[in-house]
């Protein structure tokens, strides 16, 4: 492990010639904006981390270089012209390598790119993505699964809330109406009335037939008597004559006396009208039954609606619970995945996919400025190379907070390269934070 001893640049970007002698110490560099603070401190590091600026050679110049000497005596040099660039690495033993330098020492010495200043202003989601990226953890499938389950749970919670808001009550039970029994009793009355009516018709017909037969007999008797009288009156004129001796007038009179006397014909009338069994009460009972049956049917509808609501609410609760379990499982998988990726113990990822430092989001509302910077520096240290130098802009750090960050870096053995703007203008100046 080593630190930065010296940085030298010539004709790099907007700078002509600059040299910074750090000797492994932490420094704070001050200058007006656009004077090249970041370019001087990070220019070579960025290039070895794969970030190539669009303009390398200072305007009006043909060539330049950016050189870094480390505290172990090794030297890294980047020479460039408008047409190309060349890299070299000289070990502490004096052995120089000029081919494959970027690949050979880039990540080994300078690690992966982690812009602390950019990290500080990222959203919580972006911060988490960045941390997972530097840890080499791919949670894209878990994140997609989490989002899908989370969206489903949101919809399920919304549906459960809608169902619970209905707050349905179980309807009061209504007695079952056995309307068919009443209909059967009514039919029995109707049948009895029909039988009685049929019997009355038969009896009435028999009575009228009897009167008709009686009248026929009386008419016949009357006709016989009338016929006898006609014959007797016809023969009576022969009485006293010779021929009259042969007529038995006495016998005829005896016969006439023996004939029944016809009675007066009877009027053909009907029997007294039948009084059928009344249907009023049963109809009234049936009407009430139909009314009660409507109430019972409404009760059944309300009960079915209530039971369906109970079932739907239970299903919605089960769905939410199942989705909660799924989300917790995915979060646990993600936590395990992150834990296995050597995330420092002070850090964790919340259920809301926020990177937490000592249990708090890395935001100004939750952590002090110094704690936020220390958290970011600790994350940057995860991808640091053999050169134990960390760069950041301290524009928003007061001196007290900066002192806390410096104390942490000194304890952990890191070299800080801090920059601040000079609000009064001026060229680059720097001073050691500690020696």
C-alpha cells in the first residue's frame, strides 16, 4: 500500500505547469472555480480508471504530461500529444513498463471509479445502485421481482382498504316462509269446493229430473183421464139404445174411479245455492306469505352479499400477507447477497431500497455533514486500489466537520485530497491537513 508523494502536470487541459508535493499527507487545495483543482488532483487517477477527457492537451500546445510519484518510490507517467498518448510505470526498483500499463496497474493501483461528490447529491435509489455496483452485486432480477411484488401489494392494499371501508354488517335473520304448504292448503280448499260443486250439480240435476219425471206421470194420468172422459162421453149417447146394452157403463165408471187423480205439475227449481268454503283467509295468509318471502329473498341476497364480502376481504388479506412474505423474502435474499459482498457492518439496505449508515439514510436530514462524508469515504474505500488516496470537494463542510473527517482518515490510514473553492478568486494553493 502506498500514498501519493508528488503530482506534476504540464500542459494538461487548462493548466500549464503545476506541481504538488504531498509526501503522502492529506491536503486541502483552494482556488477559484475552473482553475483546475479537480484536474490536478484527479486527472491521472481518472484516466487510469477509464475516464478519458475530451480535451487533454492545453490549447495552443503540442504535448504535455501528467505524472504521479508514490511514497513507495514508483512513478506513473502519462504523456500525451494532440494525436496520441503513452503510459509508463516505473517500479521502486527502477524497472519501467511501457506497454499494457493502463490494464496492468489501473484498477490495481487506483481501484474503481467512485465519485464521492456525485454520490453525496444522488437520490437514495441512485446511492443504493452505486453501492451495489461498486460491490459487484447484481440485484436487477431481485429488484424487478421486488418492484413487481411491491406494485401488486400496493394494488392489494388498495383493494383491501376499499373492502374494509364497506364495513358490511351481517343482516338480521328472517324466518323461512314455507309458502308451498299454504298453496297446498289453498288447493285443498279449491278441490273441496270443486267436489262439493260437482256433487251439488249432480244432486240438482237429479232433483230436476225427478220433477220432470213426476210432471210427465201427472201429464200422462191427466191424458188418460181426459181420453177416458172423451170415450165415455162418446159412448154415453148410446145409453138406452140397443147397442148400449153391450157397453159396461158401470164398469167404466168404476174404472174411472180407480184412476189416480193427477196432481198439479211442480215447478222445476234448483237446489239452494251451494256456499263454497271461503278462500278469503287463506288468500290473506298467502298474500302475507308472499310479502314475507320477498323479505326472505332480500335477506338471502344481503346474506350472500355479506358472505361474498367476507370471502373477498379474507382473500385480500391473504393476498397482502402473501405479498408481504414474498417482499420480505426478496429483501432477505437481497440483504444476504449484499452481506456476502462485504458491505461494511455500519451499512445496510432498507426495505425501501435505501442505503443506510448506522441505521440512517445518508441524507442531511438524518446525518450530520461529517457523518455523511465519512460514510461516503468509507464506501469509496471499498473500491480503492493500492494507492490509499481519497478525493472529494469540501465546499459544504465546515472546519469542524472537516476535522472529524480528517481524524477518521488518519485513523484508517487514508490520504485525503480535498478541494475547496476560493470565493475571492486566485490561483491554486494548498496546505497540509496533517503531517
